[in-house]
C-alpha cells in the first residue's frame, strides 16, 4: 500500500482507514498541509483543524472541500460576492451536515463565480481561480475553486453546484469527475440560491467511484426542501458496467458545429472505446436542444432576480449609505455589492418577468424547456444514455471572454439542456487536447445515477492520464 495518503482515491482511503492502516489524525494533518499549499486562489477558507464527528460514518473521516455558497455555521459563506463578504451563517446546509455526519468533515471552502453565475470563475469578487494545468487559463465555472482544488490535490474531494453546467464544465476543464444529480435528489436547503428550479449540488472528485460514494450520502428527502425527494433506488457502490449492448445516443445538435477539433477528436476516440467494450453508438436527435441556451438565459436570470431581492442591506451582509433613506440604502448597497454579471442578470430577469413581457419571454422559455424535456423522454425510449463533449472547448485564457458575455455563455452549450430537463449527467476526464483536459459527458433519465456512474466507470480506466501535471508539488 502506498504510504502517500494523498495519492489514494477516497474510496481507497476509506478502506485503509477501516483497516486501521491510516489514522484519522494523520489523514487530517496530511490534508490540512495540502490545503495550505493553495496558490491558485481555489480556497476561500481553510479550517484550523478538521473537526472530528461522524466518527464511524461510511466516509471514513476523509475531509471535504465545499463551494462557498453552501451555508456553513460560523464559517464565511459568501457565494463569491462582495455583498456577502464575511457573512457567517447561523446554520449549516443540509448536505454539508449530512456529509459531516457520514464522516466527511469540512476542511475548506472554495471560490466560485459570484452567485454561481459564470463559466470561468472570473466573476468571483475575491479574484479569479487559476487552472492548475496552466495558470494563465481559467478553471471553468462556477464551481472552479472546487474543481481546481481537487485537480491540484489540495482537497481529496469537493462539493459543487450545477445550475447550467457549473459542476460538469469546471470538472472537464480541470480534468476531474463531476456529477450533476437528478434535480430534487439532493436537498437545496442552505445553498445560497441562484435559480431554484435548476440549482443542484453534486460531487467533484478524482474518480467515478468517489463521486458515487459522495453522492450516496447526499441524496435523500429533506423536510426543509419541498422540492427534494427520496431516490427511488438505493445508490450502490460504483461498479464498472458491462457495456455489451448498452445503447449510447450521440445528438448531432450538441456535438457538431462549435466543438473544437481537439475536443471532437477526443470525443470520437471515446466513442470508439465504448464500441470496443460492446456498446452501440448511434445518432440521437434532440431537435430543441439548440434553443436550450436561449431558454436558460431567460429562466435563470428571471429566477435570480427574484432570489437576489433578499440582498438589500437589511438582513445580510453589506450595508451602504444607511442614512440615505430605505430606497437610497437599497440602491447604494446593491450597486456596491453586486458585480457586473450579477447586475446584468438581475436586469435581464426583472425585464423578462415584467408585466406585459412575462408571457413573451419567461412563459415562452418555459414552453421551450418542456419541449427539451420531451426530446429527452423520446430519446431515452431508444437509448440508455446520451453522450456529448462536456464543454465545446478546453480551458481558455484568463480574460479572453470577459468582454463578450455571449461567447462565455456558449461554454454551457452541451450542459444546459440536461439542466433544463432536470436529468443527471456526469463529466469524466477524456484525455488531453494540446496538453489540456477534455471532458466526456454521459446523461441518463431522471434517477439513473447508478447507470451513468456505471457507464462512466467502465470507460474511466481507458481514459486515465499518465500522472497529473496539475498536482501541486
Ligand atoms: N455558466 C452558467 C451560468 O453562468 C451556469 C452556471 C451554473 O451552473 N451555476 O449561468
């Protein structure tokens, strides 16, 4: 057994702890040392010491990095925003609490795009996170801190959230695994909301088995989140699925134009790998998918304009010009506290919901959303899973898209349709293009996490990197 704890997967670490080969004290000290090496701006907060708790839980004491937007009692929870700078919540999000109890205590919080709006982490009020593969490039977003921290070996595993791609796209750009679960299968209680009908927490890990392990302890109905449901299946430890006869659908709409040649090549090579393992691969139409981004960029801003109305200088965080009257204080606080992208979306969303325009914009976007869901329902009559590249490009250079929000929005072209449909999807590392990681996305019907994890695990071994240059020495 390797003595370098940090090189073990979490699943291996849990087994080593159970066998008595690694003590929890050693485990926590080792990972605290790793977290303190952060020179990527990936971590927004690091624990002084890892609290014990959930001693004998199934997660073995392996400490967890958690995206800034999860409320954690007494620990800064800022959602990447100046308006919540230094905010210390009086309670902890259900998932973080559940994972602590299951034996994955909090070790660090991770930087993110402000209120999870972004694809590059450049919208973070506390500075961008750097991609550990190339520090001149973005880690993806909005869970870029979590993805970069896992890729660089600063934390053993982490939580992200995904509204339109924010777990999968940064996982792809940092060469790690990211699972966006079925909407409703994980409690949103204590997650600082962006777009409530889309937001979903999920694991960012180094292996598929680790993603399954973390997810198995996150899912469940929470009386404090009315949209949460019990998973109909028990989430099993991940075993690679026998791909013989497994039908994979490739939507032309999400794999053609706009996908970089190097990404396309890596994707095709993985389709060949799947075929060699017995899967069948065939085209699978998703006719409305090209409209997903347009619908998303009405629905998500509409919901955010409503969710962020609570940040007004009265109850949480920043307060500016309290002597200027209520309206003056609201305006001054929100102008000073929100970044450009957040203000842009609040304005778009407020407009889309305004009387006279509601039906033309928000209502129509919701109808497109239904059509997209129906496309997936039809597709899953003939296919076990749908596969696409996770992101049309590899990690781009810092600053290269900040002046052009529409080109930034295109980063989510392949991930947003699944978000609108509420279905689960996983991104796994798919080799390199020009030395930078590519992601392969596998999506399945609602509650098919066991299936997509099994397919991912079957492909994973054939796609491993030789060592990882992202690892901080
Ligand atoms: N990049 C997308 C956006 O900016 C998705 C973000 C997310 O999933 N939180 O909205």
